[in-house]
């Protein structure tokens, strides 16, 4: 109840003092991103090294759930839920916008007039934010929770992952603090994504039907989508979230194929190889924090992203843990770290690649001149059946919105129920509604600035917890002797 009370207090303060809250949130985000940029970049690098080391070590053979455990979901369902919960709304929102924005304003002080280098660095920067580093953050939490729940018979809650470090203290006030921070991180991170989704849906409706994208429209969208999510929450994981995730993946694949074949197919195919090599080439420089002077990119994009992914990690990590029973640790890391990175690269290379082709070679300025929430629709203007496909995109974004809301509610419900996955339905409904209310309050109290600021702020303490979680997981794994190959 402490988590619910803190969330409610924040909502009430934000609604009572919207102007002051908005200014405070802007200052808060600026302070965190400028003063702790080194922390977020170092942490993200550590998470990648940690995941790779665990997967390649003898511990990689350990099966989540024991030697006799078998996967609860087939690969397609597992991937669908990974994709929908982890990156759905984000890739729809930023998949076109980021490659174009970072090409026009390249990172690492690259001259924007050097089109070849600028476009290579711009696309690499976009993939960087949705690639290995990002998914390593999810993998750390998901692996720790899955191991301690399925192999050590502990409750599926964040405090369980710290048992090797804290011992029985995790069942006391210290463990309560860990879970409270995890709940707040999940609620604020999810609220940010709901805000992003509502902005893009509102922009799509305005683009298609000339409906004003006001705050009132966005609030009504959040209410409508959360109401639909409540139905999925009541149905549960297998009947609700799983089915919606599979529908999401199928529709996203259709959108990807449409853009691939309707756009400059040969150019996209040729560019895939160079995009991959560019990403690997620029990865060390983008991951480095020493001597960087591209502050706008470093603080406005990368630092915020790592804080956002960290704040989302309790939600996505626990969700991944719940659906990963029966997988080996090596298989877990491969599918959580590598496969989504490849999907992100293909997504950015296709949708973002078409937008860059339109901008650099066809002289089309639609995406460059549009706000982020309209970038996808402006790119589609240059392709056949633009109105029809844009309408389908609005539906897809709404479905991703629903999937995030219902899966997030299931996770918060599990955290607040002490790790129980069969808590009363009314409790799941409560958290689904609460998350929607937080998103609405922060939207009205400062727009996306307030949502992003709180996400960044809560990412700081939870980032420290994730680093400790790595140490705790290693200690726990050392207590188990993996079978010889």
C-alpha cells in the first residue's frame, strides 16, 4: 500500500500545482542527465559485459527451473511477448524519427554536411538506443528474477534477487524499500510509454481525421486504452497478454514487409550490411563518456534512454522472467539480448532507411519538418496506400499501448503481492487503473517533460540496485554447480 500511497500523493501534487510541477520536472531531468551521465553509460556497458560473460561461462548451461524443466512457451509466442512488452510503442514512435533526427544533428560532433558520415552515425545512434545496451538492462533483471524464482523457489519479487547479498534481511524493511522502488520505477516508466503512445495515436487521428491532438484528446485515449487493457488483465497472461502480443507481432511484421516492398527495396537490402558494420564501428565511441562534448545528444538522448530503460527494467524484466521458464541461461541471453537487437536493426534499417532515402536522395522534407509523433505517418506519405496503412498503424500503436498497460499491471500486481502471480483480479484492475491515472496526471501537469523527468529520476537509484543485482546473481550461481557438458 505504500507504493499506491506514494503514487497517489504524486498525482495529487502534480494536479494541484501543474505549473510549478512542470518547472520542477524540467529542472529535475536536467540535473540528473547532466550530473550522472557517466553513471548511466558505465552501468549500461557493465550490463552488456556481465550478460555476455554469464552466457559464455559454464553457468550458461543452467536451465531456469532445473534440469528437467521445459519451456512454457514456444519460440514465436516468447518472442512476441518480448517484443510487445519491451519495445513496441517505442519503436513505433522513434523508429523513423531517430534516424532522421540524428542524421541532421549527428552525435560525436560529426559535421552534418558530411552526408555519408552523418547518416552512418545517425542510424548507428538510433540502433544504439534500441540495441545491445538497452536489452542488457532488461536481461539482468529478467535473468536474476527467473533464476531465484524457478531455481531457488523464492517469490517472484525484486527483493529475492538480493538474497545472496542481504540474506534474511530481504524479508524485512530493506526488502520492502527495494520492492517499493521497483514499483515506482515500473509505474513511472510505464506512464511515460503510455504518454508516448497517446501522443502518437492523437497525432495519427489528427493526421487522418483532423481531430485536434489536445491534452483532452490524449486523456480520453489513455482512458479508452486502459479500459481495454483491463479486459486483458482480467483474462490473465495466457488468454490476454499472450494473444495480444502475437497479434502485435504479426501486424508489426506486416507493416515492416509493406515498407520493405513498397519502398526502395534494393536500397534497403544493400544498406543492411553497411548499417550493421556502422553500428559496430560507432558502438565504442557512443558508449564512451570521457571527453564527450556533444552534450545535446549525450544528455538529451542517451542518458535519458538508459534511465528510461532502467526504470522499465522491473516491469519488462519480471515479465520476461515469467515467460522464460525452461530456457537455459545461454538461450535466455541470446534471445533477450541478440535477437531483439537484430529485430531493432532491421526495423530501423527499413523504416528509418526509407525516411533517410526520402530526405537525402528524393528531397522529401516531411519527416524532418514534422514533430516526433508524426514522423511515421509522414514517411508513409511517400509510399502507396498511405491513408490505409496509416490507419492500420494507429490500430497497431493502440494494441501495443494495451499490451504495455496490461502486462505492466500484472507485474506491479505481482510486486505488491509479495511475488504471488495469482493475486485477486481486483488488485490487478486497481494497478492498471492507477497507472493510467498517473500517466494522465503527469501529462496534464507538465506533458512529456514531467513523464520523462520522473522516469530519469527513478532510474538513478534503481540503476544502483541493478549493479548490486549483478553481484548477487553471480554469488547465487556460484552456489549451484552446473552439469558438465
